[in-house]
C-alpha cells in the first residue's frame, strides 16, 4: 500500500489536485458539532498535503441522506470547524455540491497549498449505489476534479462506495496517515498479539457483534460483555431480564458461543448485577431516572437494564488489570445519561489504569471517552471507525483497503 510520501516522490502532489477521501461523519445537533474527533483526526494528512504544495480537495459523507441534497446533512458546519482546526491563515473553501458547477469552480480557483471541502458525497445517489455502472459513473465525475487520490477515511473503508472503492482505480493513489495508523494498530490485535488479550464488547444489539465474537473466540483470552447486548447472554444462561433489550432469535447462537468459549478456555465475563429503570431515561433533559440496582438473578419484571452495576464494574476492572492487550468496542450502558454512565466510565478508567496496549474501537466508545472527559492520550489508540474496525477483526476484506492496495 503506497503512502503520501510515495505520491510526493513520484510527483503527484506538488502543484497537483489531490482528492482526499476523509471521514468527517460527525454527530450534529442542528448545525452544532457535538464531537469533532473525526475532523481532528483528518487534519494531519490534509496539512501534510497542503504543506507539500497540493491543491487539496477533501470529500466525505455525513449521515444517511437519500441520494439527494438534504440541508440537515450538509457539511457546511464541518468546513467551518476544519478551517479552525487547520489554524493559521488557512481557509477551507466550501463547494455547495459534489461534482457540479460549484465543485468545479471551487477546485479551479484553488492555489497550491489551499484546501476545499466538497458537499456531502451521499447527496449523489451514485456514491452508495449497488449498481456498478452508476457508481462508476459518479467515480468518473469525481476523478475529473483531481490528479491523484489519498484514502484517509478509515471509518468508510468497509463500504463499497464510489469515493472509497471505485475512485482509487482511476487515479494514482495512496493511503493517508490515518488509515496507515489504523491498519497498523489493528494488526497488533490480530498478529503476534501480546497476551493476555482481553476484549470488551458493548452496545445495544448482540446481532451487530456476532461476527466479531465468532472470530475473537479464536484470538482472545478473555471476552467481557456489557451494554444492551448482554441481556441476550443472560437470558441464554436462564436469567429473566425484565423489560431489557432482548434478541430472542439470537439465543441459540449465543448459547453456542458460550459453549465454544468454555471448550477453548476463553473466559467469558458477564455482569453480576445491573442498573436499570422502569422507563428509558430522557436524554435531552437528563432528568433523574430513579435507577434500580439488581443482581442478574433477580432483575425485576418491570425494570429495563441500562448499565452494568457496581459489583460488575469492580469485576470488569479486575479482569482488565493484568491484560497486555485490550480492545474495547461499545458502551456498557446509556452513558449519555448520568445515572447510567458509571459502567462505561469504569471500563474507560480500567483502560487508562492498565499498562496494556489499549484500543478504543470507534463509534460510541470513542464518543463516550470524550464526553466523559477522559484524556485521549491516555489510551493506546482511539479508532475513527467502529464498523470498519469490527469487520477487520472479523477477518473480512475491506473494499476501501483492497482498492488502495491495488
């Protein structure tokens, strides 16, 4: 996989138009960015290219618009924040479309070392089309804007989309610094892993994590499970889970995984108590929710499990204390509400306290680390791509990485 340094050495950067596929898919509250972690992660590659004299054309998706312009998914707020983070006198020109008149004019007016951001790629149906010809036609139009391509949107490399998969084949291409870092980190979780290797999985649905659990049963020494997905595990062990999230159709496969783990000597660690409430909390007002703590063998019928309990927090911390490698993906509960944030906070603190190489696997886990006030530098690595990280750990071929290697 070529790097930016290779592109520079081959003459594809200085004075050239370089298309950077970034991942600027940040959460918005109206026009307010609530977590700018992905924008900050994109800055080093953009800066390196601009410093090398490139005319930098940045592109990304945001949210899930339906293949046509939708103001609530505009990247305009991201352009403003990117300009602030780049600092100095660097402004970010913003194109009001992806491949139309505004994009062409904006790119045409760039001088060496200047930067532009195109509007949301998913405002064009060709970006996400499953039809190869439609996707390819959009990639052709994107290719007309640039002389070379840098893939740096790790959070999108598991998608077979025009700007991720098709475009690299139309231009001289290389991986950006972020993708190179992410792949290097994930190799530490899959090749010559320092042991004990502990994995913490959370989030709402167990079905989202079945593939990675299946693969990690061959890799990990210890798997800790929390979040809404844990109640399917608890039900599989014969416990009643009240009104908690439950995927009954997944109980057979969960049961099989627990049996396989025991046979292989992989330790499966589940909560011994939970914190819940009779109703889901109000995440806007964050009004007190009257939390209830219960052991897992006595969850009241009218209670909805929303976090791991105090004894489980101690248990999880103890199970992580001696690990040499830790991968964490998914919160332990509804961390956005103060009554149900302590489980996620405890896991984050256990990673901070550990001497292990620790990886926070993107998505809600990365957001939780920032929202709960942890220093990002206290972790070995915070990934920008939750879904991409999981699919890599499952052993899947990621289209965006395959395209960069071609």
